[in-house]
């Protein structure tokens, strides 16, 4: 708390400093100082949030702190942790990256993940890849089901949470980053269909359009994100 | 004198007044057939192109034409070719035209945007200001990953600031100041450990039964995959030391069974080398004590004797709350698997009763020859008192430490160092204000001073290199030049000598600047530049981000090859710089630097004579057709592949961008990707040939692919090869209804897992032969080569100027913190000419660049 107080005083002071500096610098540098000042104001907001969090009643953990095993075995536990954090409103955002430390050997598959993703159309590698991706999808499915069984006021937690699952590559073998496989669940969308959108030409719909959609649904006033060309719908 | 010379050279050539006519005639004769307003082949129309040049677009066009004519890529081979003197006259005319136009548009752009310190510069600055290493604190561990621009991490425009980062700046300053200056002096304490060495839970059973926790054993190197004893911690010292400080450590340890009769392949390491013991910090609040942790600098290393235990002494720096952990950097890879394999292959050697699951670790420890490090006794004493106060106290407050009566003077003196310039009243005022505010809030004077230090470290004057001049002026002022020079060459704030030179103003004079540059290049701290620049220019930073499969590249992991690969490039660069060797040696060279690991990877005769302890040695490559120059270095060959397979396209683009400085356009959306295929039906060359049959594809690939074909004789981690991997003969389709497998539980399944790993692979039926690699190629300009060596010859003889110009461009980009623009081309050309005349020395190149207008301007 003392720390927050000192930090607040410092932020006040450096803001004055930056303002003064901003009057001296050359024109190409003004934007940079603006960026700094905006950041300082942003920290002031963070301090407020931090303050609020200290007085916020914390939920009791329903189980003992688990120890790490490996990403494969821990995957269900991580999903459970996210579900609980969302349920108790300890956070409203969560991301989970299944990356290089997902060791297929823990599923009894001998090759490593990165090597398998460059499968070179080798049927054996593709079979392994299918097996390990199936494992990932199954646990994603369990997570979504779990959210649909939790209450959030009048509706289910799934209704109030947009869940997106996917990969940054359409085909890792040729390193193609178009035609991305994406699943969207919850978030009060109309579900149950496979949507294919134009991928070329002036009507093409980049994935970023979906992000704009989600942001707007969450109450963020924005009409663009990254390479978006509009909304998804 | 020099500057004057530099400008007059340019105006010499523009004597010819009929250049506009010459250009029109040349275009009409050789280009317009395809590049008129109607056809516009390659989206190029030269209909309105004429001298004098007026716009930036026309300058770009001129540069394009020059490039194409220089490389003889245009006009296309089947069309009428200009005679050599025609071609050269055209190039000359265009260069002159560009130079004239350049001067007209010179006044716009080409300025460095005020840039903040990058994370590494920030950490270096704190280490300098506080007089001691700060990497043990991991201050920037949670900072957002720095954004780079074309691999450069010094570009003002790209180094963005966010609320998250500014918050981190405060947290880092707070932690640094409180841990290093905020704790009261503590009397030294003694700790002694010689029993109850409980380790990783999976080792508990075997260690209890084999020696009742009497020893602390390390079985494997820290980066093994399936962890089992890679980090040895002290169970009764988990909370670590009470305060940051220097601690004396005495360890009694021994190398066990380095002469083991078990097959060395089981362990994947070099048993001719003595075992190395390393010390790293650990923190139970920062993660699993047996796993790698985010803050893990190596504190000390030593080699261990084999015959009997030896007592080794170290003095190490530990932060409050850190405990010690021991590692075995050259230890076996994956001890868990090794135990399983020993059980399978050597079971019969054991006398004692063998349980149902076979010979376990305890059994092997009692009777067998499992290689490991055994620690039997540890003494820790500290913090060791430092004479005259801690290094931080003196660095921050000066001799004698903090003094209440001079608090503000001391704070101002610190701020002057942090801001890298003299203070104005407006700088002193907020420092005084926060100090007095904190006193009024009943803080002690020392605490108030510490809080004022935090303010200084969050100030934009510390975090940014603010280069302020009159709007119309371009030349950097003395202090700004000193800072730019210092961060460029050392990645640290300027030292006293530089600041003195700035104070007197002399630094802006040629002779003095040259003197400072020479001094700084000769200093050890130049490694700050060499490492930062190579990470930026060649993207060595990304080395290790594309892991190769373990089954084909075990040494990459077991011997930590990426770090040796990086060292080779750095040593080579530093050596060239020291001797002012020609930059042409980056393309081809008859020596390089290798340690024992790289000597093995490169199959050099030195693999038999070098010892690991020798580190890196300069070795001759005379007559070696596989190595020599950057493109023969494993670091470059690895970072230009994806870890799993190579393609001439990816490596070709890499060479084009990073060696020749030509960025090929990105592939158009509509072109199908080239799919990797291991079936053996086609080689990558055949698939590419098909791809190039399409004219639109060929347009770019005829330029890219020849730059990559010769490198196909290197596998994804830079090993020489003459065939591609044998294709997988198995043609059966992937099973459709694969059920998601259950995870194999780690605990207690040691044996089961091992069995599946060690099972001999089923013999493949009718193995197809491994395809031979064809490493020949032809440039669009007609030169041909047959292999890597003759490829380098082509580059050396025909593209050396392109390379030098690119190196100059990259050097200026890195050191100024902005990308070079068209308006800089003129100066770059001049620099290249100048460096060439003086023999292409790397040091010459750097000095000339740092003396240039571009570097010295805002």
C-alpha cells in the first residue's frame, strides 16, 4: 500500500516532467512523449484497480495447490483453473497457449510436436498429429461443457463468455497462415454451423473481423482491429 | 578536412549534360518494349521516367533500374543485350541523377525518432549505475518482448511504450533499490549441510535406500526433457539467504563413474571431458525448485576430479530469498531414460535381488556405474562485508555512502549520471519535491532518498534518448552524440571519458570523435555492440526458436549447440574487427572459430585435438570446401531453416535479404504453397521446378532459388550432407478413427515408458534410396556454380559491392536507431566507395560510418 502511494507520487511527477520535455523536443518526437504520457495515465488506472483488488473478497480455492507434472497431464487442470477464475470473477480474460512444451511423448508418441507439425505428408506423422490434436480438442470440449454447467446470474457462464480456439496456421507443413481452423463457442452467438467466408477478392473476410465483432459485443467501442475490413457477420 | 573531401567527390561526375538524352535512348532501345504504358510488365512502366528526377517514386525507380542492370537481370537473357559500356553509362547517369535529386529532397525525413532504451540497454544502464550485475534480479523478466523491425531492436519508432511497461519500470526500480540499498547491514552467518539431502520426489525412494540422503546427486544436464535430477537443491536451505550479498561457498564434490563401461550412446555426452559443476540461484517462490527458472544466471563453474572428492570454493552473489542450486552442464541427457536402458542391457551384471520392475536407480547406485556428480558437504558463509560500504552504496551515493546533510546533492549527482547530461533547474525541482514530500510524510531521510531514486529511474530523461536540437539544425549536440555513440558501441550509458569529451564539446570535432571511437572499439565492452548487432543483422536472436527433432539432432540439445553456434559468429566478427580484416571475409574465408562441439559438427580434424576446456580456437579452413564465411556457419544455416527441413526458397530469401540487401517481394496470395513431402517421390528441386514453370512464379524464384540451392548440402542445423534424409517407405494411410490417447502418467511409469522407447524399430520393407542433393545453380545474370564453394566464388566476384553496401546500411540502421531511407543512399554509396578504397577493413567501415553525417545527425 505504501508502495502504491509512492508510485502514485512518482507518476504525478514524471507526467509533469514529460509535459515540460514535450515542449522542447522536435516535432518527430512529440508522438513518442505522448505515448509515454498516455502510458503513465494508464498506470494510474491500474493502481486504482490494484487498490480495489486488495479489498475485493477472494474466493476460497476448492483444492490444494497442485504441483506441475507436464503440459499434457496438466491440460485439464489448466482448463479447470480458467473455469474457476471466470466463475469467481477473479478475471474476465484468460489465454492458454499450447506450444512447444506440449510434449507428445507424454501421450506415448515418440516424435516432438514441432517435428510432427512439419509432417512432410508422412502418414505415420499425420496419425500422431491427429492423435495429439484429438486429445487437445477433447479437453477443450470438456471445458466448454463445464462453462455451460456453471451459472452466471440468469444465464450460464458459457453464454456470457466468448471462447475461441484455433491455430495460427492453416497448414503447418507448408507454413500456410491462411484458412485457419477456428472454433468459436459461447458468448451469446448463434452456433451449430460451419461458416466459410470469402477468402479472396474485395469481399474477403479476415479473421480480424471476428475479433472486432467480439470486442464490440464486449462493449469496446472500436470498429477495427489489425487487418480487419469490417465486422464478421 | 575529411568532411569537405566527402562532399566534393560527388560533384565530380556530373559533368555530362546530355544524361537525360542518354537515359531516354537506353530506355527506348532496351526497356520500353515491355515496360511502356500498355504492357507494364512486372507493374513497371517507364513512360514518364525522365531526368532530372523529381519525386521519391522516381528515385525508387532509378534505384530499381540500377539494381537490375548491375545484376544483369534485365533486360532478360532472350532479349537484346546492351553493350557493357552502354550499360555502365546508363548506370552512371542514373546514379548522378539520383545524387542531384537526393540533395534536393535531403532536408525531409531521415531523422531518428526519439527512442527509449531497449530492455537490454535498460538493464545494462542499471548495472552501470549501481556498480554491480543486476541479472540475478531478473528485472526485465516480465517486460513485454521487445518489438523488432527487420530484426533490429534499436529502432525508435518500433520501441513502443505501454502502461504495462511503465508500471514495470516502477516495479523494477522499486525492487532493485529496496533489495540492494534498502536492507539494514547484516552480520555474516554460517550454514553447514552434510546430510538430509532430500531431492526431486522421484529420486526419494532410491536415495533413501542407497545412502539415506547422505549425498546430493546430479544426474543430467539442466535442459533435459524428462526431468530427473538436473537441479540439485539444498532441502534444508529452501528459503535461501536473508539479504542480498556476496556469499562464500565451499562444496565437497566428486565426478562419479566417468569411466563407466556402459555404452556412451545411452548418455549422449563426451566422456573424455571432465565433469563440470555449476552454481545457479533458485527461488521457491518463482517456480519448481527442480525445474529451470526465469532468473538463472550461472554464478560459477568448476571441473571436478574423478578419483576422490575435492573441496571447491566460490564467492557468489545471491539476492535476498535466493537459495543455491547445483547443475551438471555437460551431464548426460535424460537420466530417466538412461536408467531404463541400463536395466534392459546390463541387468545380468547385478548381483542383489532384482525386483519385479527390474534394476532400478538405487540398485545401480549401489552396484553399478551410473555417471553422475556427487556432492557430500556444503558450507555457506555471508554476506561477506565489503570494505567502505557496498558497491551499490558507493556507486549511487558516492564515497562514504548516503549522507543526510548532502542528500539532495547526492541525488542530483546520481540523476546527472542517469540522464547522461548536466541537470537544469527543472530537473532538480521534482527530485527535491519528492524528497521533501516523503520527509513530510514521516519517512526517514534514507527512505526518502531511495524513493527519489525511484523517481529518477522512471523519468523520461532516463528512459529515453531525447535528442533535442534547434528545429532547423541536424547535427547532434555533444551530450546526445556521446549517448548515441555509447549505446551504439557498448549498449551502455557513456563513461566518464565520453562525458568529459561531451562537456568540453570536443566530441563533435572529427579528430576527437575518431579518437573516442577507436578507444571504444578497443574496449572489452564492444561485445555489447557485437552481440546486439549480430542478433539484429543476422537475426541470431532467434536461434533456438525452431527446435529440430530430438531423434535426428540429439547433440543440438545434449551439447547445447545453439550457444556454440552464436559464439562462432561473434568470435569471427570480433577477430575481423580487431585486425581490421576485409569484410569480404564474411562471404568467404579460410579460417573460422570453433570449440570442440562445432569441430565435431563440422567434421574438422580439430575434433580430435581440441578439449572442451580450450573453448574457441581459430582454425584454418584451407582447402575445406564445406565451410568458410558466414554461409558456412551453423548459426546462420540453422536460423535460415525451420529446424525440421530446409528449402532453397527460405534460405535463398534469407541470403537475399541479409547478405545482399535485396528484399524479394512477398509471395502473392493466389500462389499455392510448396508443400513439404517426405515420400521421396520428388525432391524439393523438382517441386520448385514445377512451381517455376509458371511465369509469374518464375519472375521471383529465378532470383531467389539460385541463392538457396547451394545451401541444400547443409541440413537444418548446418551439418554437411550429400543426400536428403531417406524417405519413409511406409505408404499406408493414416488411421481414420484414431482415439485420443491417455497421457502416460509420469510417476512410477519409468519402466513402461522406457520399454517403448528402446524397442528396436521394425525393419522397413524395401527402403527406397536416399535422394542425392544437387547443389548446382544458375543466377539470372548467367553465372553458374556447381556447389557451395563455387557459389561463394560467384558472390565474391560479382556481388561484393552489394554486400558491403548492405552491411553499411545495416550498421547505420542499428547505430542510429532508424531505418535508412532513400535520401541516405547517397551517403551510403560514398561510404562504400571510401571503405573500398581503404581495403574493406571492418574497423575502417565502422569508423567511417560513425564519422559520417548520417550517424552524427538527429
